[in-house]
C-alpha cells in the first residue's frame, strides 16, 4: 500500500538543480522535492509521497486527510498490532 501524507510548505529552496522544500507534517519537518508541482508556494499544502510533492490541496482537505490518518492510527492501537 502506498501512502501520500499532506504537509504544509514552510520553506522553499530554489538554489540547486531541483526545487526543494521543507514541509511540516504537524511538527515533524522533512525535505521534499517540488519538481512535480512547480506552482507550489510558501504556505501551500501538498501531498508528499516518497519525498516528492505530487499534488497541492487546500488546508481543509489537508486537515481532513490528517484526521483520517489519526483515526487509522487510533484504530490500530485499539485493535492491537500482531
């Protein structure tokens, strides 16, 4: 199963060969490539998959996705992992 996680772009670096960004996932910051979403700008929400931003989404859509991910984690904790 593949998982794309939404995050907020907090910093953009255009200085290298690839357009890169620091993306905040609710307090965890990771670097991601923005080459697939050249229109991305500071403050935008994006879906990150294996280190690449693959689409942009609204803040509302990002929050809904994060809420669903939290529910999945809570359900897994409640059921117990094998």
